[in-house]
């Protein structure tokens, strides 16, 4: 059981790193340097929300591993 949780935690850590790197401040997905819009749309919004989901999974697995 502990090994499964460690695998899930490792995968979520890797995915979290990818999502954070995709969210480089100021550039976004296809956003030009002269863009005045600061709202997230399309895939950028989806990646932003999925980052929080993956973070929750990572933290949950970390707490579970702490107490096992």
C-alpha cells in the first residue's frame, strides 16, 4: 500500500512541476506581450485549475505517507 501511495505522490509531483512551468508569468498560452487582458481562457484556465487539483492530490498523499 505504501508503495502505491509513493508512486501516486511521485507522479503528481512530476505533473505539478510541468503545470507550474507551463504557467510562466506574463506569457501564457499564445498571449502576446502587448495583451491587456489578464483573464485566463481556454487551455490556460484548465491548466490553472488542474494545478490546484494536482496540488491537493500531492498534499494528501504526503499526509497519508506521514502517518503510515
